[in-house]
């Protein structure tokens, strides 16, 4: 202030050195006014500052409140999460432990306590890892050495590595233990009981390599074993593969049902297992196909002996639900290295030998021969030729009369198919019908037979029926009834003049639909005959299933006449039964007068056979019918 005052005095000092008091007074007043203004300005800005601070404060208070609410919410959430975590921890299927950096237990779920049967007195937060392991050892649930385990575990944790082990407990359980290191120096440890999973895996692995029905090796395992055996076969030694097919298995399956078929397969499997040595392998490859690997062959006769022993074992009668079944097996044999050294070659050749054995008839065994290869090729050619034959019309129908034994009158004629092959001549049906059935051509072929037979029969006397053989596959076919109706309509043959011959195997397959179809045919007026009676396993029970019009007694019984007492008894019984059931009986394959006399005496009503006529062409058949004139005379 004194500087300002000095300046004011200097300003108001006149040149004479005298101070102008009035001017000075003005200057001082001005200075005071200025100072007053300054103070007021300062006061104002202080007021503003206070207001601002106030506002800031209020904002802060609000923020604090907001934060507090958020924190409280977060805390609730945390609590809830904690509850959830606890629930999860206690309910998980794995045992879970958490250790802190001091190797002391911080968390442990109930599952862990239960898994090893531990005491919660010992296993609780704060318990050391060592104490815990020792406690488990004490309870018999720690198979390893505690010290060793601790050392390994510690080393892994220190390296920050996961330390996992599979523990086999003395009670048979398998536990997977995984220790997961954490940044704190502690670790999380999980224990999972994988006993069930292991068992299931083993089961699946077993199933993949075994046949479910018989528990024998399946094809997969058989091939593996064979490949291994072939690879290990010592120089100068040999091994044999025997392929085995049950004879007539299909017929057991068809006539007695699949359950019985399965039973039979199990019995056969057991017998095979008992026939071979432990070092050999028995497998079921498919259906009724079995295979054996015979290793360490010592003598050349070893395999033939085994094949014979297998044959004997299988031929022993089997009791199936009260029925005695006798089966037999055909066996094909390939020898390594002579017949090949690759699995595929040995299997193919053994299979071919099996086909050879089957062709030879029941219960035989055959070794592979190179010519079999050629024979298989011929069969494939036959398949192709069959398809072509139908297209170009190489089939013919021959007819064989069936005669009433009382008056020698022809009651019907059976249509029998022939293949007139351009090079091989007349081929009998037994050679190609099974192939046609296998390749599905039988439906078309059968339709041709039916139409042709009906068309021919129109030219015969009105009281002569035509008998047509139907294979099981045709009868199962949904279009059987429409096909028959259309054949009758197209040819104009009355339904009452058509007779359908089926074998018992037809009734065993898909029974309901089959029997329905047969009933529908019967309603149309078609008659149904049971063919080859007595050759299957349940001919008698078939008579229950469907009301047949006729029983055709198989040729095998007639050929036993007149000597065989068994044949006589059977023919008499069947004829008697048929008479009571109001059915016709036809004796098949009557070749001699003696046989004719006898079947007539035994009660058969009809005969069919070479004695009266062999099957003949349609035009030759017409000559066997009496002329119109004679017929008129007969009826007069
Ligand atoms: P099957 O139905 O038992 O036919 C009777 C067979 O016995 C015929 O043989 C016939 O020629 C033969 N035969 C007749 N009388 C005598 C005799 O006195 N002595 C001897 N030893 N044999 C006699 P074929 O013609 O070789 O027929 C064989 C089988 O082929 C037939 O047996 C039948 O099951 C089947 N077959 C024939 N034609 C057809 C057809 O069109 N469709 C179907 N699905 N099968 C047919
Ligand atoms: Ca027949
Ligand atoms: Ca027959």
C-alpha cells in the first residue's frame, strides 16, 4: 500500500514541491473505491466456488449410494453363486478337492469321502495332503506308496504339469485321478470312478469281435486270427481252415421257428468248441456258417480226422423242445500255404470247398481243389444264362398225369418245368430252381409256369385239373393272389381246375400273410395240396395250420415199398389220417405194379409215377386222355 501511496503523492506533488491535497484526496478515494470493487468481485467468485463444491458433493454422495447398492447386489449374487457352486460340488459324480499353496485341503466334496470311505474327522479343511493320503492308505484305498506318490506329485506340481493316474482299487473299482496345478501353488484334484464305463467299453470291444448268439469269435476276429496265424506260420508247417455249413438248417428254422434255430446254433457252437484244441479258433461267420482255424498241423491226416470228429459231434441227436432233431454238417477245407497264403484266398477257397461238399450231399467234407474255382465260375455263368433263358424262351413245361387208383382216370396233371438249354440240353429243375430262388428270378419264372400251365390245361377234359408247384418265395410274394387271378382270367381256366402244390416250408415262413393268401386262393375255388409230405420236420403240424385238399406222400416212402415195414406203416397212417380229414392222398413216384397194388391197399386214393407215365410234353399228354368219343361213352 505504501508503494501505491508514494505513487499517489508523486502524482499530486506540484513542481514547486508542494502537495495538492485535494487531488491526493481524490486519488485516495478512487483507490478505496477500486479496492472495494475488487473485494466484492472476490466475494462473488467465492460464492460461486462454494456452490460448485456443493454440487460436486451432492454428486459424490449419489455416486457412493449407487456404488453401495451395486456392491450389495453383487454380494447377493456372490452368495447365490456360492450356493450354486456348493450344490454343484456336492452333487457332481466326480470327487473334487482343492489344495492351497501350503498343500492343505481347502475344499472337498462329499463324493470324495464316500468314494474312499473316509472319515470327515480327518478329511476337513486344513488337513494336509500327506495326512489325507495316509488316511486313505489306512482305509485300504490307496494302492501306491505314499512317499513315492508325494514325491512324484510334488515334482509335477512344481513343474506346473497335470499329474494324472489310473488307480485300480483292491475292490475292483477303477478310478481316474487328475491333479491340476494352480497359480497359487495349490492344485485341484478330481477323482472319477470309471469302472462302469470300462466295463461297457470292454463289453463293446467284446461284442465287436464275438458273435452275440454263440459267443464264438465273429468274422472280424476270425479274419484277424487267420491273418496272424498265416503271418506266423513256421516254414514247413501248415494250417487248415475248415468252413462248415449245417445241412438242413434252413428247414429247422422254417419248420420249428427261429428260436429253435437259434438254440440249435448254440448247441452246435458248444459241440464245435469241445471238438477243437484250445489253440484252434472256432468262429461263427454268418447264419449257419461256422469256421475253424486248425494250427500246428503235425500229420497230413490231422485235418481229415478233425473234420470226421466234427461230423460225429454234430450228428449226435439234439433235443429241441421235445423234438429230436438230427442235423449234419458239410465241411470245406483249405490248407495254407498250399491253397493260398492270403486270408482272402484261404477263405474263398475253403468256401468253395464247402460248396463242393454241399453238392456231394449231407455230411461230407471236401478239401479244396483248383477245379472248384472253375465250377464256381460255371455257377455264375448259369445265373446269367437263367436270366437270359427266361427272356428268350428256353423254358418248357412238361406234364405228369396223376391218376385215381380206383378207376385209372386222370384227375390232374402236374406241371414240371424244364430248361431246354441250347448247348447243355434238357436241364432238370433241381439244378436251376434253387438258383432262381436265390437270385429272385423265381417270381417271374413262376408266373410264366402258371400262365403256361393254365393255357395248356384249357385244352384238356373239363374234369382234369392242372397242378402247379409254387416255391415259398412266390407264396410270400404280396402279388401272388392277383397273379393267380390274372392267369386264370387271361386263359379262361376255371379256378376249380387249378391245384397249387406247396411244401411245408411255405407254412413256416411269414405264417400269417402266407396263410391269408392261401385262404384267398381257396375262396376263389383253387385247391391246395401239400407236396413232399413227410420230408420236413413238422409235416403233421402243418395239417393243423391249413385245411389242405390233398396230401402228396413223398417218393422216398413209396420207394421203400413193398418191403420196408416203416414205409408201409407211414403210408398207411397218412392215408388213414387224410381219409378222416376228407383229403385226397397221392402216392408220388410209383414205379412198379407192386407199389401200386400196395398203396391202393394202404388207402391212397391217387398215384403219380413212371408206372403210369413219365412227365411228357403238352402235345404227348393229350394222347393220354381218352378221346371225346370214349369220354362220352364213359359218362353214358
Ligand atoms: P416234385 O414237385 O416232387 O415233382 C415230382 C418230381 O418227381 C418230378 O421231378 C418228377 O419228374 C419226379 N417223378 C415223378 N414220378 C416219378 C417216379 O416214378 N420215379 C422217380 N424217380 N421220379 C418221379 P422233376 O421234374 O425233376 O422236378 C423236381 C422238383 O422240381 C419238383 O419236385 C418240384 O419241387 C420242382 N419243380 C418242378 N417244376 C417246378 C416249377 O414249375 N416251380 C417250382 N417252384 N418248382 C418246380
Ligand atoms: Ca410237386
Ligand atoms: Ca413231390
